[in-house]
């Protein structure tokens, strides 16, 4: 009998990952709060709101009963928005068993506590951090569901858990690497959404390729600087979760963060942008979190800082760019925290 995997919730990325699992002949039960959405997935094999035009495998079923979704599952894939992660994990606790593999694929922070998603999950499930795996990397749901070649990374403190997740997802079009640096993979996946917002804003302002190339390059330096200070492996930011995900999110119209930034660059108000998107734009909450994280760790994040002022303090995008360009002269090669670098290379 095929293994059962539960996927919580039935948004675009959760549906795309369910499709990968179904392609691997796994029985997938998706959990959603919407009765109509569950019926559509079960009867029409589609999820038109989130992935219009995609035909879903009959191996994918849906339910509004979380207990039924999780019962008998060998693995649980959580793809809730960062703002809903704690509530979903709280609801999952009654049905979770320690032998279940828990994988999350959410890129963001809990804004109020500044905690990573794996921390939120382990707190609510009362499990060890090594029991959680994070899946990240350059992967638009719209392309994954079409079986376009995609490569991601799964990270966990537990090598066996990461390899188990790798085995669940890997196939001919969805290549999966493992990484022990779960902290770095989570930080890279979350922080790159900020730079993607900025890249969209640059395009909305019609600043051209030079500006965007500079933004991505300095953005990666900014992400790496704060990540290393927080204890991550600097090499992680040169991998799939770092530069790979940054490139795809900051250059594609599939990207919600890029689209939101582009509209802001064109002069639209944040509330109007969010209303027109109809889906969560994680980079907005992440920018808010990064603003306070950088202060906590005393690390300069000038791009995130300027985007925070645009998003939450009504600074004009052009004024933010002028502030970035007018900063004091600096050397390109900043010195990172030496003891952290040595720790990862020992």
C-alpha cells in the first residue's frame, strides 16, 4: 500500500508539492478550511484559485478535517503562511505522533516574536528541532505543477530526517539536495523575499538591468551578513536556498513579491497592492521582521531598512533609492564574524 502524506494547507505551493508527491505514487491528503475548495480538489481535480489550469492527480484528496488528513500519514508537509503557522501547528498537535516526519516549506518569520517557522512548529508540537525538515529553493508553484525541471534543498539538524524528506520528493523533474544548515536555509528563504520586493520596485520605477543587478548583489551580501551573524553557514547563501531562490524570486513575474514591489514602484498604495494580489506576500511581513532583527543583532541591512520605510512609514520609493545611493563610501568586501566562519570550516 502506498504511503500517505498529509499537506497543510491547499494554497499554490502546497498544491504543487502535493503534485510532486502524487507523481511519486504517494497518497496525498490535503487539509483546507474551505469546503468548496476541498470539493473542487476531490471532484474536479483542480485548484483554480491558486493554480488555474492545472490538472491534479486522483491520488490527491482534500478534507476540512485535520484529524482525517493526518491520520495514518507517515509525513506531514506544512505550507501555511507565516502568519498562520502557529495556529496550524496548534491545531495539528492533537493529531501529531512523534514518528511522523514533519516538513515545512514556508519562507518567513513570526512577526511578533521574530521566530523562524521551525521554532514555531517545535514549540507547538513539543518536539525536538531535529524532527523538523525545511524545504526551500528556487521553485515557482506554477512551474512545478507543470513538471518543469526544478531543484530544491531540504535541511534538518538530523541527517536521517533530511534524507527521508529527500526520498519522498525526489524524482525525474524535482531534484532534491540535503543540507545540515537548517538555520541558514530558513534565513535565506525568508530574507530573499525582501530583496525580491526591492527588485520589483526597481522594475516598477523602470530603473533597468544595472540597478537590479546591483540590488541583487548587494542584497545577497546583506542577507549573508545577517545570516552569518545569527549563526548560519555562509556557504548556504551561495546555494539553492540563497542565490538560487533570490534570482528566481527577484526576476520572475510568477513571484508575488516581485509583482507587489513592481506595483509599489509604479506608485500604488500598499493596501491597494495587497487587495489586488489576493494572496499572501511574505516579503512584506519579512521586511518588518528584518528591520527589528537587524537592530537586535546590530547588523546593517540598508536595503531592508529602506523598504521598511517605504512599506510602513510612507517613504516614496524614489526617496528610498536616493537614500541607498547616497550612503557613505564603503569597501565591497565586508568582514563577517570571523569565529562563525571558522566554526563552519573547522
